[in-house]
C-alpha cells in the first residue's frame, strides 16, 4: 500500500518528467504543423546536448563539434546547387558552425561556469536541427506524410549510429546547476527540478508570445494553417520550416542540458524520452499545444506511478495510454463520416 508521502514524491517526479516530455511534445507539434514532419530525431538532439554538457565537465573539446561541422558541410553541398541565396546558405551552414567550433575549441578546456557550459552545449547542438532540415527534409517538402515519416526514421537511425561513433557507448551525467534543496512539507525538492519546471514555463510563455506578437510567429501560424495560402501572401514555407526546426532544436537541446544532472544519458537514451513526448503530441492530435502539454504531465505521472507498482512494465503502460486515445479519435471520425453520409 502506498503512503501519502511516497505518493507525493512520485507525483513530483512525474510532474518533472512530464515537463520535459511537454517541451518535446511542443517541439513535435510545432514542426509537424509547419512541415508535416514527425521529428523522431528530436530524442537524439536531447541525448547529444546532455552528453555534450556532461563532457564539458572534463574540460575537454566536445566531440559533437565534428558532428556539427560535418552536418554543416553536408547541408551546404546538398543545397548549394538549388539555393537562391548562396551567401545566406554559406553563413548558416558553414560560417555559423565554424564560429561555434572555434569558440568551443578555445574555451572548452577552461573550467567553465555551469551557465556557460549549458549555453555552449545548446549552441553546439541546436543548429543541428535546421541543418537536418536542409539535408533531409527540405528536398521532400512536397512529399506525403508517410514519405516524410520514413525520412525521419532514416535520420533517427543515422544519428543513432553517429551518436555511438561520436560519444561512445558509455553513459554520462552532468553537474547540477545548484546543489540546493527546498523543503515543501514532506517533500525535499532539488533545485535542478525547479530549473526544469521554470524553463518549461518560460518556454511555453515564450512560444505563446512569439506566435502572438511577432511577424515570424505570425508567418509560422499562417504556414501551419495553409501552406498554399502562405505562399500566396509572400511567405516562404521553406523559411518557416527552418524557423520551426530552429525552435525545435533550441527546445530539445535545452531539455537535454536540464535533464543531464538528473539521470545518466546514453547516446541513444533520448529516443525513449522523445517517444514519450510523441505520445503526448499524439494525444493532442499533433495540433493542440495546450492538450499536448497537459497530456505530457499525465504521461509523466503515469510513468512515475507505473515505475513504483510495476517497474518492469512501466514503458508498456506508458505507451498503452495512447491506445484508447487513438480508438476514441477513430470512432469519432467514423461517426462523423457516417453522419455526412446520412446527410447526403
């Protein structure tokens, strides 16, 4: 029988995990709404950022720099022949990665403050997302969702192999931002969990403000509503896709840095984290940000209590949550089609 204090501790863990899943769910919904890409490789971005942050604790040059430079060169060669603005392409795919690599190579051997290590890790990993868009998804912009899904699976498998080659099979855990503990009744809350929850709240508020008050956000919303309509009013869907992948890369890499002190991360460990974010995104229909965020909290809580009651089956239980949702949506569509048929 579970006691009240244990239930509160499990609820705390579930909410923290759910906040991370919620961030990734928002990234998945954002990218799908703009580009119709189910960004399965979002988990690899989480892993790479976490391992990069953990590696900086040893004051060594991050191994991810080679991966960033390689992706930049490949993206440039892939797009240079069809690019309208080759200067802008070179800046984004060659100059920006080169600057990041030079800066990281210079300062990584120093014993950096945790804030600098976190920022540097995000700066190294976040640009990989738009580079992947240029390399793998932009050429398939007009393809079907199924083809884009197959491409996403291929990118995931490629990044998994590159992750093993780059970081090795050993797991790592980064230094906590702070060792302080906060007492709230029977709970002792690590400050790192407060950073996770705080960033999740800021990210949600920031995305809301971005879509509400900026021209770039309005362009993204227009592209999500109607790709053809966006083209007619002068919005380039390719640029919207790049911005969506930039935002997804920032969210995923920051999430990886935040969870690095909380758990040991392996080169392929982000896949399950991203998959749980995908469950929340599916519950939101890959369209609703609030529902996806709320569903992520539910997924985190279900996972936490499942780990207590049946740890061997916690992953099965979490992914089973998606079945009744899919059944409900399927029945709803069947009734809608049936009603339309009777109306005709």
